[in-house]
């Protein structure tokens, strides 16, 4: 699964639950009341005023998940 800014958050957290903590550490909380945010990662970042940083966040997330998979 390719991770982009336009990935559906629900798909992301189902496939990569470790992304939840990574994103939360960057101010993007993608779980509310036990349910994933509806929409894309880009849309969620926009609600947190992080849309200008979304490309960097996605690159860092990709690297983080690759590192986690190697462990």
C-alpha cells in the first residue's frame, strides 16, 4: 500500500496501526472515540493547520514505517 497525503485515514490505521502514535506525536490525532477519522490524511492535517507540512509528514511517516517493518 502506497502512503500519500491522499490516503484514507481509516485504511492507513487498519494497515499500519503503528502510524497512529507517529501521527499523534506530530499533532495529528487520527482516532476519535475509538474510530478512525473519516477522510484523507491531507484533510485531517488541514484541520490541524498542518497542511503546509503534509508532504514532510508523509515522507517521515513512510521512513518510520519502513524502519518499523525492518525491526
